C-alpha cells in the first residue's frame, strides 16, 4: 500500500490556569540556527529589559500578539546565569522524542517502516507523510488513524478487537527495533540536554520525562544516552500511563500530582504544537526547542522558543532562565 496524502485534525484543550559530568557515551548533534526564535505574547520594550542582559544569544520577542506579525522587534538577550533569579522551577519536565533526541525521522519512522516490511503489509511512511502523522500523539493511535483513513492492509484482522491486538503487536515490534537503535547509540542527545538536566539535579529540581511514546523506548533513551547515574534520578511518565495522550494535558497533570508539585511551578521543554498545547492546558510554563519536523509549527502560545538548549559556547538557555520565566522578569 503506497503512502498517500493524509489530512488529520486534532482536538483542542483550554488552559487550566492563566552535578554529574556527562558520561563518555553522551554525544550531541550540532545546534543550527534555522529560524528566528519567538518569545510569545508578552508585551515588551527595550526599556523593560536590564541593559546587562543584552549579550550573545539571539532570540526574538513579540511586540504584538498577532499571528501575522510574530517577530516585529528583536533583541539580543543573554539567557543565562547573568540574569539569575532566586526562583527555580519545582520540576523540569521534558518531552522525549524531538527534545532529548531528534528521533522521529531517522528513528521512529524507520522502525515503523521496518516493522511494516517484516509483516509484509505493503505500507511505507515517507518523510512528509510521517510529519503529518506526528500530529497524532502515540504510535498505536498513529497507526490506527492512518489505517482508518487509507484502508486496512489485507493481512489485518476484520474485527475491532482483533485490530487493537494487531496494532499492539506491530507497535511492540516497532519498539524493539527502535530500542536497538538507541542501545547502539545511533541517535545522539540534542545539544544542551545533559547540561540542563545536570543543572536541575544539582539544584534539587525534580526532573521527569513525559512522553506519548512507549515506556520501554523512553527508558532506553534515558538510561542509554543520559547514563544510569542520571537515569535513576529521573521519573518517567510514558505510553499508556494516561488514557488520553497529548494534546490532552493528562500526562503533565499526572506528573505534577505524582511529583507533588504545583503545575504553575513547573517548566516544560517541548518541541511540538501538540506538546505545547498539553503543557499549557496543564497550567505550566513551556519552552519550545524546535526539532526537524516542528520548525514551522505555530508556537505563538509558548513562553519561549529556541532552536535547541545548546552547550557552551552556543548555549541558548539554562536553568536560571527557566527560573526567570516563572518570575516573569522579562515582562513589563
């Protein structure tokens, strides 16, 4: 079955409220400035911002909250300890795919296609099609939506219950193939991830990963790429731990409740519009680090948008900046 154009719509959710050194196995990709970053919704002027903050790292503020003029005025701001505040997040919550590792195009997509090939389903998801399918949170949900839209393979069962089992078996095999990629370290951490996690753990900030991906796949990313010392301190919320996946806020609400923190004291790092929607609907501050598939998505409601977290000398933000977001030090 050849890939075909597919159009998918998503529900919307309203907001509920307005250390260790990197392990030898830790590797990163380069951080490339692809587009101007946007600091959304906040009304700012140059006079509102301390002159000491005008430094090396460029990102952009919105002077208006319109969708037609997202970056009308730019300032160079140093988003680092130079602007340190006494406030720190109670918890730092990361999405996995596209945030910790840019996994989608050359990780999950390849693993889906290898599974389809093994099962002789005659299905291939090309790069563009998979980008559209990513609007659906969760691999099992993604496959189900695709087959419902384009038609089920001839080898698929006919009853709804059997199809659920069929999808689950495909997803299990896909996860095994994906984990092999991670365990062989064929996909590196994104720039700055280990640094930011180390800063948080050193300051006693709780760290968790909140993902729609399978729990085993997320655990493999955390343990193999971040190392066991960090992994034992990071809580994982993933897969079917909640009945509704992003953009529903359930996974972030569960994380806050389990960690015993107020949602308003959490900072989330996401890479997609559906992840941003989930975080904001949970009442949390959200920073977007754009990934390969999400660079052109609408991040108007994000509290800050960057190309990546970044390692020195190309660091784009750090833990102190996360605290400053909570204090709204940059807002008039």
